[in-house]
C-alpha cells in the first residue's frame, strides 16, 4: 500500500511551491502570479505524482531533474522580477531545502519501525508547514530586503547551492535509491548536516554586505545633511549680517524720510518706504519648520528649485519633535523632492512646478506632486521603474523607511501629474 507515500509526495510538491512563492519576487501582481502558477504547476504536479504511481519512487527520483526541476525553473524564471543570479540562488535554496526534508523523512521512515509509509507521511505533514512558518515569520522579510539591497556575490553563492542540490540528488538516487545502499547513508547524513551550515554562512555574508550598504547610504545621507546644514547656517549668517547693516542704516533712512515728510513729498516718501521694505524682505530668514534638520532640507531644495526656475508651493506643518527619526525622514523628503525636481527639469520653464504638503497630526502624512513628460511604468509593488540603471535608489530608500516605521507609500499618475504620498500608520 503506497497511498500515503503518494500523498506525501503530493504534499511535498505543493509546499515546495509555497516556499518558493514566499521567497521570490514575481514581475506580476500577486493575484496574477498565483493564477498563472496554478495553471502551469498543477498539471506538472499531477504528472509527477502519476509517474510516481506508475514508475515507482526510484525511477522518478532519477528523472526528477527533467520532470519537475527543469520545467518549474523555466516557468518561474519567466515569471521572476529578477532574472539573474538572485533568482537562481532562491530557486536552488528552495529546492535544496525541500530535497533535504524529503530525504530526511525518507530515511526516518526507512529506519524506524512501521509500515506503509506512515512515518514519512506524518513527518512531512509536520515538517513543511513548520518550515514555512519559520521562513514567513523570521526569514522572508530580511531575505527580500537583502535581495533588494545586495548586488554582489550572488553568482558564487548560486554555484555552491546548485552543486549541493546536484550532490544530494546523486547521493540519494544514483545508481539506486540510497536506502538500498546502507554504506552510503552516513556520508549522505553528513552532507545533510553541512547544508544548513553552508546556508547559515551565506546568509551571514549577505547580511553583512547589506549592513555595509546601509552604513554607506547612511554616511551619504549624513554627508548631504551636513552640507545642507552648513549651507543653511551660512545663509542665516549672511542674512543676519545684512540685517545688522540695515539696522545700522535705519537712522539715516529715518532722517531722509523725515525730510521728505517735511517737504510734503508724500509720493516719494511712500516709494522710499516700499523700497526699504522690499530690501528688508530679501534678507529675512525663511523658516520652513521648527525641526532644524528638516528645515535645512527644504531650504536646500528650495534654493535649487529657485536656480532651476521651478515654482515651489509648500504647505508644511512639521513640529520639532517627531515620532520618527528626523535624519531618516529628511532622507525621504530629499529623495522625493529630488525626483520631482529631476522630472520638472525636463519640462519647459513655465510648466515647472512642485506642490508639497506635510502634516504630523493625527499622523505623519507627506505628499509631493509634480508635472511630468513621457511615460512612467510601475512594477508589481506599484513603485515607479527607473529608466536608467543607476537610478531607483531613492525609491528603495523610501521603501526601507516605510518598512521600518510601518508606513504606507503610494505612487500614481493622473492628468499629467505624478504624485508621491506617504502616511504613517
């Protein structure tokens, strides 16, 4: 009676799909991804289960690469957002992890007392959901973050992972199933122990690379903020010096005005007052908010906008004390304003315009809108796709901020305007 064996294989194949969906990023929306996956993978799973029933476990184990691994690889490669070494590593990771569970449960079932594959069925029934729970709660989010931030090292890690997968397939199934070659079982067990240790080292290296990346980005952000603060301080010092000069000259101006009034030169006096007021307005220190870091960001980009002949329309209500880190929030402001300015520079001068609104109560909400030219495409997550290879870093930085502070961000186009909106939960 092999019904439990066949059910355990069906159970394993279904959960291999679930594991892979957890860890890879599709180029399509989630609903479409699930529908296409069911359409393609269901017949493939049925075919392999039918082959198991007709040809037996040993034969199907030997043709597994051709009947299951290769077709599923081609399908998911077409579906994948990242068609590179990152995808290959994720595919090998899931297949190797699933193969390890399959081999271990097979060995346990073979060497423990019992009949009719009961132990195999029960252990797989428990093992796959347990692994999925651990991956979903503890691994999925940081692993996707690593994929989005780490660019180097994936090729070497993929090669190691693929070789481990091939080694497990060969040791477990060739020339016959390993349970019929008892002298090879200890060596296979050692390989099964080494595999999680290998992945632990790989993830440690990838995580360290991500930390280096984050530190470099933080360093760049701090350098930018320091430059903006220096510029803001210099601007304020210059304005204060000009204000001091105007105050010093005020006595002379009042005397001149007094003479004009005595001579009843009212029109000249009014013009003199208006000119003096306009001169004073030029040197006023404009404060965009009370938080010095955020104020420096808006001061910096408003000056750049003025130089680029971009009209800025600001409605800001930002207190000194924030519920988020001011440095990280300033990076969100800087990235969104810089993206808006880059889009405006492609337009005629009379169309260059940026609208920016921000409030902090009842919750932090921020919106930047600007006109644009050309076509903007969005990925499966609703984020704009960068036209150039080196671009898109700002969008990833904003996504990291949202993940950290449980915020929601939205990008949309409507009537020739591009709008970025962020709201903290």
